[in-house]
């Protein structure tokens, strides 16, 4: 559902490790999901998307997994780099509806 | 690729004044644009859907008389914060989708508003 006014959870990883960021979505009618990266003071930047007829999609260093049974989405970043430090949002789009953002996770990469 | 541009990137205004933020789709036409508001360390909250040539659709709890939206052309939507107060200080972000790019959603870089 709509994100509420909570502070962002944080994930701290060592440079070179893999990162896994999780997201729970609420609308079982959502058929399109997007992961965004937002750096401080900037707008969201598209990372990767997935449709509900898929359960996995890979990009460059990133993989998105979709589990419709439990309405769960995850973003895996391989070999995390300092430049990956940012806030990551999942977003769901119900058919004919509006893009709804999840709570977000702040990723901090330690050199 | 498609780009959505916002202007200004940041603005400071006095309490009680109005401020306008522009959202432009630079190389595609957008019949629909969306306005979001984001407070520090929080997620993006959809404020309204801007429809070209018709009235905007506001989300529950968003005052339409406070946040005026005009979508006069297929490449421009404006958000005017009227009689701004310090609690209106926030990061405002717009997005637009490009039908020619498979309805890909593009976001602007955001506009920081500080009301003093």
C-alpha cells in the first residue's frame, strides 16, 4: 500500500559483497514492478523492472526476484561498489493504476 | 533517451508567497504526468495526476487549492504551491511516461522547496 512516514531501514555492506534489498508489496493486482535508485538530492533512477509473468530478471550486476505467492520483491546487487550507495525503492504498478512506491532502503557501502 | 526536466532545481520563498515548479518532457509527449512529494528519509508520496487538457486528479488528503496543477501542453506540467508555509518545504518530483518507449516512466531530477 502507500508508504507511511517511517524512517528508512538501512543496509550496510562491505565493498565487493553482494547486497540483497527486500520489498513487500500490497496489491495482488499489481502486474509491473520497478526498482529505483535515488541518490541524495536527486530524482529516482530506473534500475530494473519485472512483469508479473516472470519470477526473475537479470541486468548488469543486478537481479530482481519476484515471488507473487507472498507478494515479495528483491533486488540483488552483485559485487557492490561505493557508487551503489543510495536509497533503493521498489514500486508497484497495478494494471490501469498508479505507480506506488515502497518504503525504501538505504544502502551504505563500506570501502 | 527520454528526459524529464524540472525547474527550478531548488527554490527558497517567503512564507505566504506562491512558487511554481515546472516539469517538462524534453523529447516525448506526455498526456499524463505525476507529481510526488518526498520528505527527508521518506518515500515518494503521490500527490496528483496531471492530465493534459483537463483537471488534475488529486490523491486523498492533498489540497487542490493549495497545490495547483496545470498541464497546458503535451510537454509541460506545472505545480504551483500557493500561500506557501514552512511545512510545505519538501522535495517535489514529477514523472511522465512515454508511450513510444513502452510506457516507460521517467522521473525528473526533483525540485527542493524551502519556505522561510
